[in-house]
């Protein structure tokens, strides 16, 4: 996270897509302990081998704010 927030690059690649660095930095700075817990829960449930942990974490952390609610809603529904 620190490396991503402190980068001087104009664009940051997340899951194969380039995003403006300021957008990525902003999303990372808004993460809280619930998002981190969500990411750790998802990693524990993951059954496939993660080949590039750094890129995986960057993508999961970037997407956490937009996926956390639907994830926990689906858990409650089942």
C-alpha cells in the first residue's frame, strides 16, 4: 500500500487496467480496518494459487470499497 500511495507515476496498473495515480491513491487512503479484514477473509477463502501476491493485493485493496457490501450481503442471504 505504501509503495502505491508514494509512487511518482502518473498511472498505476490494477488488474491489467491503467488508472490515474491520484484515483488509486485516493481509494487506498480511504481504506479502513474493515476493508483490510475483508481482504484477509477473501485471501483465506481463496483456493487458487496466487502467482503475484503484490499485484493481487493491489487489485483486491483497490476493489474492496466497491465489493465489500455485496460480499457480506451474499453471505447473510445464504
